[in-house]
C-alpha cells in the first residue's frame, strides 16, 4: 500500500513560514507585517499580497514601497470556508508572501466561528447550547489551508484585554490576548504580541533557529524578512507546487486529479515520484469523509451535548 507521507533522507529545503502578529489598534501590526513581507519576497513588492478584511484599510499603505504590492479586498461574510477561497485566490496570483489582515474575523466576524456555533438548528429553532463541534471542524479546514498555502503567510490578529469573571465581584485581568482560537499561535512557525507601536514584541512561540533573527526588540524591517528568506532557503518552485498538490489531496481524489491535470507535462514528470503519496493521501481523505457521513447517518447525536463549552475562548 502506498504511503500517505513522503519518506526520504532529510535535507535542508525551501519551506513556507507562517508568522502570527497580534496587537491592539495602533500597535503597528499591518505596517510591520508588510515590511517583513517585503524582505521575505526578495525585495519585490509585486510578490507581496495583502488580503484585507478591514474595509480596504490596507490600501492606505499603497505608497510604502517603491512599487505597489498586490491588494485583495475581502468583504464579509468571513466564514472559514470563504477565508480558504480568498487565500487560495491570492496565492494563485503568483505572490510569494501573503499578509492577512486580519484573521480575527474568522473567529468573531460575520460568518465566523461564533456565528457558526450559535446558528439556528436546521428547522430554524434557536440553539440552547452552542454547536462548537461544527465550528471546530470548519476551523480545522481553515488552519490546514493556511498552513499548506504555497506561499509564506504573515497573519495579523486583533488583540484585547481578557478578563476572568469567575468571581463577578473581583474580575481578574489575564492580559492582552489575541482574538482567535487558542491554539492558532502555537501552530504558526513563530508568533508575537506587538507592543509600543511595533517597537517591541513579546514572543508566544519562537524556535531556537529564529531567535537571532526575530528575538529582542526593535521594529520589524525588510532586513528581518531577508534573513528569514535566507534561513528557509529562498523560493523553490517545485516545493511550491507540492504544497498546492498536498492541499488539493486534502480535499479528496477529485480535487487532486483536477490540480494534477492542470500541470504541464514536464512538471508532472519531475514530480511523478511524489504522485503515489498524493494519491494515497487523497484516498485516505475520501475514506474518512465517507466514514464521517455514515457515522452521522447511523449514530445521530447532538453536537451541543458533545461539547457545550466554547473551546475557542482565549485562555
């Protein structure tokens, strides 16, 4: 049986980064992200894309580079599925770095996880207990897509003070925290809370190999991005295509077949050794999806009863 993973001797290869930046309004998230993106894109503004959920606010930064970057206006609803479509559309434009400003709408925006969890039942009646199981499933698909995009991602998140109201008479501050599902910042390659208008940052996650590049204080600049680009090995066209194929395989055999057939013959020949792995992955997804369908048919249950609390609440 073909393996669903690619097994080979390890070597240093071009990899895709996901950098997460959180902060309150005015802390320099967007500007810092764009500066970092320019360096990651090899200094080429046309290889930088901004997916803008903030009512075209990103266009205010149109003049910060010598040439325009790519801008994608992403209006609501901001459901996880629409984020996936928008991210793929931006990646297909040929960019090497995607800045998403902001990802917090996927959690609490129109069409986001909170609305999904509290949506009326199929018969139109209101829910007494939120359906976080469905919301979690949609979020997992969003995270899979973001982590496997064929371009680097710099994701911006809104942040606000989190309060603990277990004792209503003595609420306790839990500090400034990002507005998103609680595990997102640990799935990224590196993640930070931006402070002092971008002059300093507090690391949530920072691998040892990136400490000399992103550790410490000071504004994030294209020089930081250039060092990140060198650290991950630059841009590898075949690895970019592999990421697209992996993402397609994660949606099943039909999606993989369509993506594979869109490749030119020389590319198909170069990646032929990878094809069996992709097919095995896609077939495992097909089987899992059909199994989920049978389980839901044969063993109906209440999502709300399975998970009544909000697992996305920032801890």
